[in-house]
């Protein structure tokens, strides 16, 4: 029997002849990784599965009121990190919307022009935006 390389840990293992196209070894971590991968793909592809999961989570939340509130109290470092990331996302969003507004205001003729090296860019904090010319229509 020839060995196969595990898709998670990379070890070489002898696949179970009863499992067709076995890609993961039998270790508990690799089996968890296999299941997680399956669930990610299933969630992305199957709206019914997605709806069932959502409903299950809602039911669980009803049976366990206050769970997340007490979890956050027990993990203040997570709460702080999440708050920071959320503020960062909010700032980035505001910057993007400002840049978009500027882009629309500077529309000239059949082009949208966004200068890259002028004071306007600094004001917009749009270093990630690299738009120069966009054809309209
Ligand atoms: Zn493995």
C-alpha cells in the first residue's frame, strides 16, 4: 500500500482502503481540520445548511442567555482588541467614503480624476486607493 501525504499536517500515512481519496491522516487535529474545511465549503455553497446553522445558533443563544456577555467579561483583552480593530475598520471605511466622494466631485468630462500626490490625497488618507482614470459610461 503506498503512502499519501496528509493535507493538514503533511505527514505520510497509509490510507484506509475503505476510504476513497483519503487526504487526511487519522490524528484528531487533522480530522478536525478536515471537518472544518468541509463545513466552510458547505456553508459557502449550501444556503439551506447556512440557514440551519443560523437557526441552531439562535436557538442555542435562547437556551444560553448572557453567555456572550459573561464571556466578554472573562476576556477583557479580546474585547479591547476587537474594539481597536472595529475603530480601525470604521476609520478605513470613512476614509474610503471620503475618497469616493472626492472622486465623484472631481469628475471632469468623461473621466473621474483622483490626483495621487497632492494635498487632497493626504486629506483623504487614501493611500490604498490607486485610482487615476476611470472611463465613464
Ligand atoms: Zn495529518
